[in-house]
C-alpha cells in the first residue's frame, strides 16, 4: 500500500510529460509559421537568386 501511495505522489513523470507537451506546442507553432510564411520566404530567395544570375 505504501508503494502505491508513493507512486501516486511521484511527480517526476509529470515533469517529463510537461516538457514533452511544450516541445510539441513549439513544434506546432514553428510548422504553422513556416506554412504561412513559406511562400513569401521562397519568393525572396527566388528573387535573390534570379538577381544574382542576371548580374553574372
């Protein structure tokens, strides 16, 4: 019975789960930002590449 009480009150696993949730949330935000801004960033690189090719 004591082991069960210790297991219920152990908080080490909760910390690991919280860090996992934070990493997942950060990953979702980064994916969302790249999805929204990906086309604009690509256009910037294409424009820069085209400009470099035309000057050489």
